């Protein structure tokens, strides 16, 4: 079952129910099942390598190099880490027994929660959707994935890629706008993993609270850089420029303001400008390495921000 933008609440309820029924068979709990599906997951990512890169170029103008560095390799490394350590992680852990339970033994047993909901944003649409999926598969859960509608090309590729190796009763991709998000949140999941803004995080938390569903929220925040008088200014400038301009600045932990000692302020600004030109040339629009802002609405928001303060370069 492949669900598109026209998904109704009944459609979504049906797929969640099918996943809950599949989870109840206990087959996802098998260590061999989890390991084999992680291996299949890794193989299909490698197989779709070029399609992934083409989709991210279409959505965000990301070069293949940046796509591999910030999207593909992160998920592959996560899978490798789980394949290496899963057997150890899955073992029960012996713990101390309280005196009230003398002559017995105590262990912590690690069990999958059930059906997971993973909602991802548009800025790193591949790795922020699929990295949590690695954990869901590794832990023995079923999962419903909701990619961002603002990056439709990579969303389609991910749906096609996952449908090739997973049945929707195990792993399903549901596409659509915020109305579809709300329909999903009306369902009872066993864990929700959300990456996005604090305002939407509150919506997710509120919906989860109705069923006491555990939630992982990865939300945006502030990311200052501090440059003191004794800093290596050339190195600091290069790192700040790289961190700010990778993915065209659309990174939740990109430097967004600087605390700089007054004695090195002008020197730092000059070096940042030099670093940006070295990375992208005099006209960044002509550089194949410089990504694009995701859509017109986001661009207009940035233009409004630039009306405040002073533009140095």
C-alpha cells in the first residue's frame, strides 16, 4: 500500500493497523531478522546512490560530494555501527537484586516498543528520515515514515527505494502536507521521532501526550561561535564559513551569530569573506558546490531578515 497526498484518516489507520498486526507476530524481534534487514537497507542505499544524488540536486542543488558527506555516508555509517554492535546491545544486562528479593536474580531485558512514527524536515531530507529508521529496524520496531513535502524528488526516491525491499506492513512511507501530519498524529503510535521546529515539536508532544507515547524531539536552537583575541583567525574564519554555508546555511546547528573580541572583529570578517570566495568563487550562483534555498517562501523570509542590521559584504 503506497499512500500519497490524498491519504485519508482511514488509509493511514489501515496501514498503522497492518503494522501493529505484523509486529504482534514477533518476527521483527528476531536478531537475525533485524541484522538481515539492516544489510538489505545498506545495499539498497548503495544501489540508489546516483538516484539519491540526482534527487537532492533537483530539490536543493546539492553537489554529489555534499550529498555523500552530509546525507548518504551518515546513514551508511549508522547502519555499519548497528551491524557491528547490535548483538551486544540486544543482550540482557545483569543488575543488582534488592535485598527484598533475596535468592532471585535481576536482568534488564531490551524489547522493541512497537510501531514507530518518524517525521523529518526538508533541510537534510534523506539522513534525517532514514537515520532514525536504522534505530527502528535495529530495535525490532515497525515504522511509518513521513518525509517533508518541500523536497518532493528525494521523497519519491526514498519511497521507491524502501518499497523495493520492505513490505508496507513493516516499513511504510506516507507523503503529504501538514494535514497528513495531523492525520498521522491522530493515530496511536508506540514511539514518535520528530525532527523540526520547536513550534511543531509542541504539536507533536501535545498529540503524543494523549496516549502517553514516548517522543524523541530533535529541535532547532541557537548555535553561537566564540572567537577570542588569541584565536587563529584564518582557521576560525574558514570553519565558520564552512559551517554556515554548507547546505546554503540550512542546518540547525549552523553558526547563526558570533561573539568576537573587538580587536579581531574586522580581521575575522575579512577572512570569512576570503573563505567564502575560495569555496564558491566570486559568483556563488555559478558554483555547482553551492546549494539553494529550499523554496520561495524560505527565500522571502531570509530577505526580510536582511532588512535589519548592516550587510558587510
